[in-house]
């Protein structure tokens, strides 16, 4: 269900931005005007892209970093920073908060060494923070460990943000 929703949002964004891109490329010849016009979007555009990033964060193995880079291209540096930070924080926090409730016994399903090492770490906050910061570590593993190690919801939200 989440995969279908993500694919629908990707399709909508491609359709929506493709129209804008073809219009832009035919109207502007000055590079700076083209960049400024291309990065000028309505709040609806940012909301749909934020939802896409949140849903991609929910899907294990989804290329969130690629969508974050596309956000930087489409919206500019600072708006994309806010958009990416908001979407990825909400996505990771919601998964970390809900995944263990859905997946009742993660220790039986996840036998990975990384997950076991995260559960044994002396400073759980540092381990979770590093896990979120390293892009090659699956966020599902970090989210499972985060919910088991960090019981304070504001602290977990802060770790997801950083």
C-alpha cells in the first residue's frame, strides 16, 4: 500500500514538474533567469515533495538521498534544506515510533550484527545519531534499534533531526 502511494506520488511529481520544465526551457534563454524561475515553486509543490520524501523514508531501501538531491535542484539550497530536514525527520521518527508496534518481535526477525551491536552500545544516542548520519546503513535497522534504546520521544525526534 505504501509502495503504491509512493509510486503514485512519484508519477504525479514527474507529470507535474515535466510540464513546468518544458515550459521553462522554451521561454528562457538567460541561465540565471532560468534557474530563478525553475526554483520558484508554490507551497503545493513543496508539500507534495515533502510527502514523497516522508513516504520514501518509510520504505526500506528507497533512494531517499536521490530525492533529497532532486529537492535541492528543484527548490534551491535553503528551501530544500528545510524540506529535506522536515521530511526525513518526520519519516524516521514516525517509523521509529510505529515500526516496533507493527513488528512485535524485531529480535527474532532481525539477526543482523549491526542491530545487535546497536543494542549493546554504551552510549545509545551517539550510536543512533551515527546510524542516521551514515547513508549506507539501512534506516529500518536504525529505527528498530532507536525505538528499543531511546524511550524519550522528544529525544528520539531530536536524534532523527540531527
